[in-house]
């Protein structure tokens, strides 16, 4: 009879602390500390491997990545990676050491109280790293621009109506001459930092676009681009960060993974819901909220969107069109209730997440999609001219505004 030996690894850059827990109610034993290399891990396996014993490994996700996981899986060993936030802890536990962490991992792994996370393969991880590098370049460019504006504001240089960082704005910056040489040097350095960040962003954007052809997730990304507000960059971000979208059994699970579900505090007959949890992938959440702003406009198929939908199935185009109708109607209802814009966009992003899941499943796992909408050529809307985006109505009604104006006139007369 084969017995299972659970091995907890507390992984660090230079070392790994090991603890083992045999199957049953035996005590968790501390094996000790080994080197942080794969060679040291192989020596550990040779010492622990015995006839009739199955080794199962577990460790926390961290800066060391998934090298250990892939090495163990390649050697046909069972291994799971656990998110630190998903490890149950006692409120009274105030002592943390590497040895205690290794013992805790082995004990909880044996008890079945740990939840494994999704581990992407090497190709998906490579594309994800490229997408994240571009996101950091966007952040660096934004921070550089903010630093420059913060530097010029105390010196009396304000924007004179030009759109920020347009061609006119850049020409305006080129005309600025500061009185002191030290300030002029600082100003030029800020400009140079923005130029470097902009060039790096352009290179990374081109690299992300070039990485899509030939990627195994390309069909899903192309299909997601049928949605309004989801172009190549947003589509790549969603798929690269989440990986296989069909691994979620329902759109609710995907919404929770992106942190778009509302928080809740209920007790007894009292039920109270708050803002979204923001407990999931922040990059995907930002991409969906950014795309949600496009659904303020009435449903239409622009020439650019029509081009993105070329080659897609009728089912995918039907889901994309259904998303436009549903989300625009939802926007009108929520804005009519005078909800805040951030609340409206979070609600639209949450529902858009469901359409993202539906399209991904339509491409890779059609049996999961319950919505079966057939679209006919007569139902396909023709490209229409742009319409102005509807804006949420003000909280004050027309009569309230009128009364306020009359009251102001009375005060002025007095």
C-alpha cells in the first residue's frame, strides 16, 4: 500500500526550509534547511524517496516564481503552489519563522485546507511578463509627466488650454525658458525622462502586438477584440493575466477573480453590501473598467470594430452585439438613478466580464455557454457615425436648480 508523504517548502532566494508530514495523525517533522538550487532539491528527493512512499510538495507563491513547480512536475511529482493570502492563520498566532511556516504548510497540506493557484505554462508566463513590462512603462510615463507638471506649477507655468501632451502642448513646453540655470537643467532632465519613457512604451507596445501572432491564445484574443472597448492591448492583458479563461466554471467565478464582485457584511436578518472587493487581478480589472466607458455611447458598429470582427463566428458577433445593448441599457438605468460614475463603471465592468467569459468559452469550450444567440445578416448593424456620449444627469432636479437660482437672485437684491 502506497503512503503519502507531504513536504512543505518555505522557499527563499538562497535557501529552502523543509518540513514533512506523514499520512495519518503523526507529528510534523522538521527536516531542516537546504540550498535554494534545483540540485539541492534533487538531493532532497533522493533522501525522501523510498519504496511505497509518494511525495507531494507544496510551497507559497513568491518572487522565486514557478521554477521549482515546473522542475517537480517534470520529474512527475505532485506539487501545488499556494497564494500566501489563502493560507488560514490563527488570529492569536504572533510568531513567524521559516521553520514554523514550513511546518504549517506540511500540516495544512495534509489536512486538505490549502487552495492551489493556477500556474501558467512558460509561453503564457512569457507573454504575461511582456504585457506587464508595457504596463510599467505606461506607469513610468505617467509619473514622469506628473513630476514635470508638479515642477512647473510653483514656477507659474500652467497649461494654456492645450490638451495635455498633445503636439501643441509639447511645442509650448519647448518655449519655456527658466531664469536660473539650475532650474533649467532640472527641467531638461524631466523632459528627457518623459522622452525615454515614451520611446520605451512605443517599443514595448510594438513588441506586444508582434507577440500575438503564433501565440496559442491568439484565437481567444481575436474573439475578445469583437467587444467594444477591447482592442489588442486590452485583449492581450485579459488573456495573458488570467490565462485559460475557460477554467472558470461560471462568469461569477471570473468576476470574483478580477475583484469586481461587491463586498458584503451580513449577520442575521441584516444584509449590507459595499464596494467591489478589489481582491483579484488589478490589471484585468483596470482593463475592464477602461473598456466600460465605451458603453456610454449608443450601440453601434464602427468601421474599426467591423474590421476587428472580420473572420469571427456569428455566435461571437452576437455576444458582442448583445453586450453593447445590455451594457448601454444598464448605463442609462444607473445614470438615471443618479449613481456615481465610478459605481456605474464598476457595475458595467462586472457585467462585461460575463461577456468576456462567454466569448472565451464560445471559442474554446462551447458546451459551457448557455447563451445561444443566432445572428442574421439583417441584424448586423451597419457602421454608423459617432454619437455624443450620454452623461449622467445631475443629482439636482430642474426645479431644485430653478429654486436655487431664484433664491440667489433674492439674496443679490438684498
